[in-house]
C-alpha cells in the first residue's frame, strides 16, 4: 500500500496458508504490518494480529500509530488489509478487538471496518494504574454488520 511519502509493508510476503488454513501453523505467525516514513525509515506504527487461535479460527486485531500520523486513514487502510488477510489467506472466522471505552478515534476505526460492538468488559485492563472498561468488537467472516 502506498500513500504519498509513506510506505506500508502489507505483509505480502507473509506465509500463504494452504486449504487447511485453520490448522496450519503459518496462521499463528501473523506478522504485524510495518508503516514507515520513506524519508528516514522511522517506524510510525504497527498493525497485526495477536492471540491467533487457528483451531478456533480467531485472532485479535491490534494497531498503534504515532499521533503525528493519525487522521489520514493510514490505520484504517492497514487494518482493513490485515482483516482481509486474516479472513481470506488464513481462513480465520472471527477477528476481534478490544478498545478503551473512552477512545473515540479507535472506536470509529473499528466501526469503519464493519466490526460490531459486542459488549463492555468491565475493569478489563489497567490504564495508568487504574482498572478501566473496554469494549469488545468483532468481525465475523460472512456476517454483514447492520449500519
């Protein structure tokens, strides 16, 4: 994927999964995407899957982008690529994501991807030393989310 002045490594060299993808070890090696500024090759963010469970056909979408690069559609574009790769190449059925309940930008990104909010996870993670609530979102292959 290319944006002016920016190169996003889409992981096109990521291992391809054979027809039995849900049990293939390559799916558990979901490489994060690397977004770098082509001028100085500094890492500006990552997008990838955590907690890939090929047996159950699920993984967790995770992303991080330097605030100086936010608001340009980069995270959405890269996350959509990971979502397509996870469902298509690896055959994962469910891609989920958790998001701090006050993180409006991240919530908007997940909803742009067509992910559905499934529920609140109370006191799910500590943020700056305090237990905080998170939302659980998911995209299930073959299920169209209502808009």
